């Protein structure tokens, strides 16, 4: 009987306890609101265990419900389903959530991207806003496909920004990429490639490989492209395969830097003997790798919206979990902030509805969105910004978290935090030396490109300019002598006015040597461009003046001594007319050339040359004067053809007058020598200089300048030095004659026998030389008489007998 009454007595005691509790506590009436949760909690058939995220979310839920400033009239709940990181399990959990009471205002999760994608595509038809905490796939950033999706963890493409910041920090402009071919990595890498291009950075190679396969071919292609900075993006097994194969290909050491996502397990690069690599071999590749990963805890001591600092949060988490090491702790803080983000968005909506005096309440939400609360939830999350335990929590237009990232590096076998990247302020380094490198210096992103200007070396230009100046001085001296002694008989007979023209032409040739040597090693580019046009005019005209004068003089001798029947008078005006015609042809050719297709400075860039020892690419370039419209050698060929005609005609005249004996009048022998010394070197040097000018413009200039200096100097000396010698001899003879007259006629004191003999000898020598000159002149007159007699005798042979008798009598 007593036993039968015992349950009734316990019920009575329970009712009494409730009554007493209601009397001692204030009456609290809270509205329950519920969130749906998809968490990967491990278990049979699970692909990933993130149980720590659920524990952090439950702790956040407790803190929200205890905070009187957040949803004070509501009590927040979560109904949890285990998605096991599998799409099928995740969709089953989602269907169960929407079919079970009560109505879920929002969804938390899922843990894995492969679950979040189908759930987010489906949940939008029930107008459910979804907040994830560990789904990082970039595919979820497409708002057109996932319009109601948000996440407190960074997207995979969020790693692109700190990576680009690192590339810029070390001035790495070329990078290669190798990644897992799954959609998770491919989408982020495609975005990374676009951002690299937008930042003027070059992708040398972008390779992908299927999970579980060795990326041998892909890495070989990267090596062939000589990439040194390599970004590898894959799951742990994929990275192990990449690094093992990189070892076999020798892609490690001081020349390489590997960049990865460092959210893998510690020492992930060890114990891979199944792939054919030892730990030591793997470490050679992994040493000093640079990892980028999300920052899961803020780095300052600032309190979060929950009122907890980082250290307080960690203590609270340890207490809440009673020290149990739940898996997935790295993402637990994002789960904590995800609950706070949803709660604050709901609280913002409540305040907005109250401010509008709306009769709608957040608990009125249904899957048909009759009350249009979905739009209010989206707006609240889109404008949300608060201090979370992971940092400042806010979202961009794609629903992605704007989050900081850690920079980690494997140094001496330990993965260390070396820096943090903040979206607002950029890189902040924890380590004094920033990143660590094998060779104590950052590797180059490829061979250093060295630009080499193949101009004319300044010493060479200085030497030839000095020689040209000396030549100009010598020519000026010759010109001065020619002008001063123009009335002397031996100078006057050689046409001093034409000699002046020859001297001016030689002077201009020396000027051309200086102008041709102007390049960017000496003067600015615009001056060199003007020098190109100047060369077109200076050298042809100077040649025409110098050799045109020689040819005109030779033509005069040829005309005088080839016309033996009558006396021919050749004036200087005739010679100047010939020179003028020659120069006029040059002016006509150059005028057409300059008007149609002027010579201008063109920068020629040669093929790159790789210096493997110095690890640099040498890019050589040089300036060339060229015409852009017409063929390269058209105008030069026309000028050379014209000058060749002049040289051949000059050679013909020199040959025709070779037997003329009056040296003062005839320069034909000197002209022949001048033609030889100009033509032969030109024939040899011109093709040679043209052939080597493609890569040795300095040598080309030396050959061309040497040819011009040699030919001009020889011509100058052959024309003027004999006359200077003759003038000196004549002046010396006149001095001897003056000395003789003074000695024989004006001496008062008696002379001894030896001095008398010397005087007589001096007088005899002077008299003999004078007589020799008279004899030579008489012989010349005799030769001219004989020529006239020969001509008359020829006429005599053609006359009648009676006229012959008269002519014979006249001759007698």
C-alpha cells in the first residue's frame, strides 16, 4: 500500500516545489525562437569531424541568452543535425529541420563546402538565410547562385590578397600555380589568376592535377618555365604529392619559395614513405615554405561583443567543454562568432520593427516569407559590423567575411607565425627579419633582366673625336697655306680655288666622324635622332666636294692635253660648275629621301641572352638610323651607286692624264692613289660594318670612322703636302740665291780661296737650276711646235700639189 502511494506523494512534492519556486522568482515570459544547425560531428561514415565548432556555438548561444542587451524578449535555441561532411547526409538533415517543428528562422552551417552548396541552393526556396562557419569554397561567393549565404570564416579566395601582398613585399612579379583540380580549389585559383593580372603580376604557368595522382608532368612544365615562386593549393595528400615530386625534380633550395595554405595538420609533410620520399627529402622542399591561413583569434586584448577577450574566451571554452579535446578547434571561434552574428542580426530586425510600430514580429517568420522578414534579415546581416572573437566581423556583397590572415613559415622544422595581414592596413610582421630564406636573402622570381645598351663606348668615341679634331686642324692649316700662297706659280697652276673646295670637303668628312659617333652613351636621344638626319647630308656632300674637286682638276688637264689642235682655255667657273652638278645630284637624292622617308633613330632590341652562371637574362638593344617606309638599303644603295660612278670616272680621267709631266698642273697620280685608298677600304669595310652592326655597333663605328679618317687624311695629304714641300724648297732656294748675291757682290773684306770656291759653287748650283727650268720650258714649247707641225703636215697630205709647194716653202 505504501509502495503504491509513493508515486503520488512524489508528484505532490514536485508540485509543491514548483509553487514555492514561482513564489520566490520573478515571472519571466520569453518567446522561444529556433535556428537550424548542420554540423559535422564525426561518427560512422563521416568525412570530417568538427565537433569543437558545435561546442563553441552552444557556448555562444548560452552567452547570447544571458546577455540582457541582445534579444531580451527571446530565448534562442538550436536544433542540430549531423551532416558528416557529406552532401547526402547534409540534405537529409536539412529536410528533417524544415519538416520538424518549430519553424527555423535561419540556418547555421554547414561545416563543409560540399554540404553547404546543395543546402544553400535548396534552402533559398524556403527563404532561409544561411550562416556558415567553416565552408570556404569560392563557389559559394556567387550571389546569383547562393543569394542568402553568409559565412564568418574567410573564403578560399580570401587567401589571394595576402599572397599578392607578399609578392609585392619581395618584388616577385612572376609566379607559377599548381592546384588540385576539384572545384573547391579551381574556383579560388581562377580568381587568384585574375587578381594577379589586375596587379600587373605574371603567371608563368598554371597547372592542375586530379586528387590522388602524381603531378609529375605539371611540375616539369613549371620547372621548364623556370618558375621560382610557386603557389601550391591542395588538400594535405595533394601537397604531399607535390612536394615529393618537387624533390625528385630538384625544385627546392635557395632558388625556390613555396607558398601554400597552412591549415593542414602539423608536420603534414612527414611520414610519406608511401610516396617514395623520406622525411629529410620532404624537408628539403618544405623548408621555409610560406603559409597563409585565416586568423581564428584576434591578436589584441580588446573585448569582443560578448565581453570576452581572447584569453577569457579560451578559458570559457575549456570550462564549457570540461577540457575535452574536441576535433576542429581551429574553426570553433568562427562558430562562436556565427551565433553572435545571427543573434545580432535578429536583434537589429527586432529594433527596426519596433521603430516602425510594426505588428510583425520575428517569430512570425515562415518558409513562405509572408511577412517579408527574409529581406530584413538579409539587410541586417549585410550592414552588420561587430567585434567578434576572431576580429571585426563584417560581410561584403558576396556574403564573404572581411577577415585578417596569418602568415606562417616553416623555420627550423617548426611552423611559426611571422606576420598578419589586415585588409585595412596590410602586412604587419611579428618577426624582425620578416620571412626567413635559405640563402639569407629572398630568391629571385627568375633570372634578373639586365638591359644593356650596345652604344658606342665613350673611350672609342673620345679617341676618334680627337683624331677627327686633329684632322680638322690639319685641314684648316692646309686651307690657310693654300689661301696665303695662292699667287705663287706652283699653287696657282693647281687651281687654288678648287683646292679650297677640296679642303672644305675633307673638313666635313672629319665632322661626319664626330656626328656618326653620337649616341645615348654621350648625348640625349633627341640629339642622336638629329644626328641621324645630319649624317644623310654631311657625308655624301663632303665626298662630292672633296673628290668632285679632284675630278674637276683632272678633267681640266685631260681637256687641255687631249685637244692638241687648238688652244683651250678652262676657267675656274667651269670647274665650279662641275662640282656644283655633282653636289646638286646629292642634294636632289637627299631631298627626296628626307621628304619621303627621312632617316630617324630606331631602337633595335636583340634576342634575350641567358647567363646561367649569373642567373640573369641580358636584353641588348642599340640605336640604328633607318628609314621606316622604304627598304633598308634603298637610299644608301642609290647614293653608293652614284658615288661609284664618280670614282670610276675619276679613275678614267687619272689614267688618261697619267703621262702629263707638269706636276704643278697634274694631280692625276695623287688622285689615283686617293681613289685606291678610298675605294678599296670602302669595299671591304662597308659590308663588314653592315654585317656586324646588328650586335656590335661600337665595332661598326670604329671600322667606319677608321675608313673615313684614313681615306680623308690620305687624300688631304696627297693634295696639299707636295705643294707645301715645293713651296718650302722654293723658299729655301730663294734664300740661297739671296745669300749668294750678298756673298759675291756686297762683301768688302777680301775672301780666302775656300770661301770664294764655296760662293762660286753656290752660284753655279743656282744658275744651273735656273737653266734647267728654262730648258724644260723650251722643251715644252718645242713639243707644242712639233705638234703644230705634225698637224700641218697632216693637212698637207690632203692638199693639191701647188698648195704643198707653198706650205713647204712656208715651213722652210
